[in-house]
């Protein structure tokens, strides 16, 4: 039973504002909720809401967040916990090391996190960050960017009660073939990969067209001034001004790099 004196679950913290305002006093990105109609939204269920926005509040993603091009909301899983101490986990059924996040606690958090969001998973994916999930890639980032938003459950401890994952039809996604202490770092990486694909975030949409993974190939090498550095010159073709030849060289470089460094991508591209 929950403690009769406990407070109601806290509202999530929101990030982003309606418009840019010039002020001599720095403004806290977590100051108050600011809703921008139609903006892409990330809702994060986590035991560590203070980890956000983190790197997402910097550079182009931070600027876009501040301008209202996308929105970030964090929900503290602890506030949905059981009893006086807000317990969110318990020992694994059947025995074993570690603790498991409780289904009832996670369910309460997800009910608030999904309030007002479409239940169509194509329009609004719901994901749990787990090492056993499908590996996140550029195609998934594009799919998320095309949706209205995403709800992400950050894992901790030994995982989450399977029943709540099944009940909510949650997709499990992994950042890579390694294990982190929690999903917060992975969530920031995936959101960054998604937000940069949103309209007007990068400013130049063409910058995403030839980068790594955009068409199954790695990106070609890049060069800039000085023309000669430590005895190494910029490849002459890039200085020739012949755009057709430059494109051919870049294409050849992309294919060569992909074959050498990511034979798995090359094989997939060749249909083998």
C-alpha cells in the first residue's frame, strides 16, 4: 500500500520556449513548461531527470530546443514509486542478482508520459532502452523524426518487468553491443540523431544527404584550409573546380571506406 501522506506524482519537467527573448540574465531551460504547437517532442521516463537536457541543451540541438523547434519533457520515475520511500524496484522472480523495475510503477509513469499522445506507434513510438533491443541506426532516427514524438523509458538495474513491456507494446532499442549503467546516455544520443533531422534544425538540409549511413555508405573524407599541412596536400581533384569529377571521387571514396571499414554495410548494400 502507498503511504497515505505521500504526495501526488510530480509533473514532468519541460524544456524549450515559445520564442527567443534577449535578456541580460541567463534563463534556465528547465524553468517552466513551454508548449509549442506541432513541435516534435521527446518524453523521457527516468530515475535521473537531472541528467537532461545534458548535451542536448548545447550547440544546434540546444538552440533548436530554445527556439521551440522541438520539445523535451522528463518524468521522474521515482515520483511514481510505492510507499513512503517511493520504491520502484524489487527482487527478480525466480531469484538472481540485482533488482527489477516494477510493472505497476512503470505503468503509472507511462500513463502520464503518454497523456495526449497518439497510440499509433508509427505516429508516436514507445521504446525501452535495453542491450537486448534492436540496434539503433540512421533509418530509425529518420522514422522517429517523421513521427510526432517519442516516449523513451530509460532502463536501470537488471531491467524492467516484462509484463509492462508487453502491455504497452514497447519496442526495445539498443545503442550498441555493450552495456551501460542506464539508458540516459543512450537516450541523449538517439534524440540527438533524431532532432538534427528535423526541419530547420541544421539550417542546411543538404548537409544530411551525403553523411554516413544516409544511403548505406560511410561519408567521404573532408578537407579544408590550409591547402598544405605537415607536408600533406588536399587531393588535387577537390581543388579542380570540376564538380562532376569531385562527385565521382567522393563516391569512390565512400565505397572504398565502406568496404574496408564496414563490410556488413557493404554486403547489405550489395544484397548479399
